């Protein structure tokens, strides 16, 4: 497990302690050994020390977080503190926090201030979590490396010459580098799980509809999920317990009851686990990742669990289906950014038509422009049935095939990515290769099932290795339990 280093003043001496979970922090808070202000200041020190190098936080709410911490310290003394009292949280720059900057790391939203808070933010604050800042990301959450931000590249804390993954790369690095205890990101095709694997932290993408999307800037509305980064399964489970559930502001939020996830993290049964045959046989997968897969499989078999290799013939169709549908939805969602009502407006405007064209050409980055154009193409009258309609049919076929797997198996174990974190600029001249790096993560979004990235050691360069576990719809409780079980027997 990862640990956060907290410096707490105690009788004019500095006490140092490593915390693996929020429950340990909460115990010391209630015992008076540390304070929420100590926690906030410790994280602020880490941000100050490393943010210039890593480019993680776009805004840091120093004074606000410190004042909030003082208030919560009083609530703890009075025995009235919420479930997340003193939990320091960072937000990806696509999650709305009222009266704070919100830009989706894009020039086109320059100067925009959020008018309301996302449902997840309101639920965190209601339980006395402390939001410490706004985190960098790929523009409009489109990317796999965190190199596509208008604010510059975010770097991996394990090796600053390597990417942290994307699009929620900075949110993963913030947890990795002890800048906060938990981060909220978004996952449209692996944007929580892949950076979690690249940075050696836990990353949960829930079932579609498990967490309200109200207040999340949309990329592809039928794929987008708010996800959670944490240092431990326990922390991820606790935050999920707080922020999940029905929301009258989001019609896609599920009415399925929210279990007490933190109360059921002990695996007491034998399970059936599938793994993709290619993940052990393909030369395209980095040797250390294949080794990690094999070690987990061997461990599970020795413990008496049923583990079987499977083939998924539809694998080659998942990425094309994903990119056709997500770009189509992006084309529609991003049409609202036109420079008329808010955000960036080009200064080279001659008339209304040029206002739209020049503002969008100058305000959107190249990767976002590429996806908007592709999405507009597949939605055009001459190609709608050939691409968009066909992709929707294939999406249904992929979902039905995935459902059949979970009729027989409890979990599906696979890599989170074919490699560990690659060097910055590695795919600058060939974005298609970057898209192919998402091959193992997009399926969960195409069919709407939950996925969890679990750290599994490091490669020969010291870069984190991560594996991914998938489960059936609304089986987060079992997924987290199994994830913790595997984490306790790390590679």
C-alpha cells in the first residue's frame, strides 16, 4: 500500500507518520494526535515542493482549504464531523465547483468560473471532505497521456520524463506524489484506470450511472463516468459510498441501492476469474506486465479459485466502435463552445460566422479539433447509417458478448495497458498508436461495466505496473473486495 507522509506539530516537535488509509488518519484526528490543518498543510507543502516540476494543480485553494480545516477540527472536537472529515481531495478540471475556475484544461474556456457544484462535490463537502485544488488534464478529457492540455504537460512522479497517462493523469499524480489523499477524475475510455496503472495507485471506474454526472463537463455522455483515485481500496470504497447514488439532476443516475462498501471488503469465497489469452501470449504486451498477470493467475489457482483463459473475438471491433461513437457525441457536446456567451473569443472577428470559426479554431487544441471533425463526419447525412448506426449495433453485440462472460465468471483480469508509462512525446507523430494503447480499457465504457486498476509492482525501469479487474454491472462491492484481496498479495 502507498502511504502519505504527514508532518504534525506536537509539543513543538515535528512528529512523522505514514498513513496508508483514511481510517488511520481519522483515528489520529479523533485522538487529537493530528489536526485537519496539519493534514492540509502537509499536502500544501508537497504541492509547493513538486507542482512546478510535475504540473499537476492548475489552482490551489490554500487559504480556503486551511479555513475549512479549522472549521472541521472544531466539528471533530464536538463529535459532529462527517464521514470524510479531513480527507483532502483534488478535482480534475472537468468537475464543477461553484465559484471556482473550470476550464477542462482548454483555452476556449479561459476565465470561466463554475456557477454551481457537481453533485459529487456537494456530497463530499457535506461529509466534511476538504477540496484542495483543481487538477490538469488532457483538454476536454480527450487523450491518454496528459500532453494535450492548454496548460502544458503533466509528468509522472516516478519518472518526470514519462507520461502519467490520461486524460486524468494529473489526478493520478496528485495521489501518487502525496499532494492529496484522494482525487476525482473522469473515465470515458480508461481515463482513470490507465493513469492509475501508470502511477501505481488505485483507480475505480464505476458502472455507468452509479455516480451522478451532474456537474461533469461532457465529452461523450453515454460513456463518461466520474471515477476515484486513492492510495488504498478502503479509501476508494469509502468515497464511492458517499458520492454514489440516485440524483434528481441526472436522469442517467441509477436508482440501484448503494451498499455499505467499506463494511464488506473481506473475500470469504472462492471465485471464478477469466483472463484474456492474448494478455499472456501477445508480444505486444510488455514482459513485466505479462509476468504480473501470470503471477496473479498462479496465486489465484493455488488458493483454489477457478481461473480460465478466454478468447474475445470481438476485441478488434471495440476500439473502432468506441472512437466512432465518442467522437460523434463529442461533436454534439462541444458545439456549445462558440465564444458568444462565455470563455475565449477570437480577436480576429469580422462577422458572426467568423466569430464561430475563428474562436473554435483558436480555442480548441489539435486533438480536440480532430475528434470534433471525425464526429461531425460520422454524423453527416451521407455517412450516418454507414458509421454511427452500425457502431451502435456493434456496441449492443459487444455488450451481449460481455454479459455472457459474466454469466460464467465473477471477474475478468487483464492488463490496464499494454505497457508501463512511456516517454513524453513518444506518440507525438503517430496519434493512432496512442489510441491503440486504450485497447484494454475502452470495453468497460462501451458496455458500461465497472473496472478497477490495481498496482502490481514496478518494471525494470522503476515504473509502476498496473493490472485491471472488470466485473458485471453494479458489482462494485465484489470488485473492490476482490481488488483488495489481490492487493494484499501484490506482485
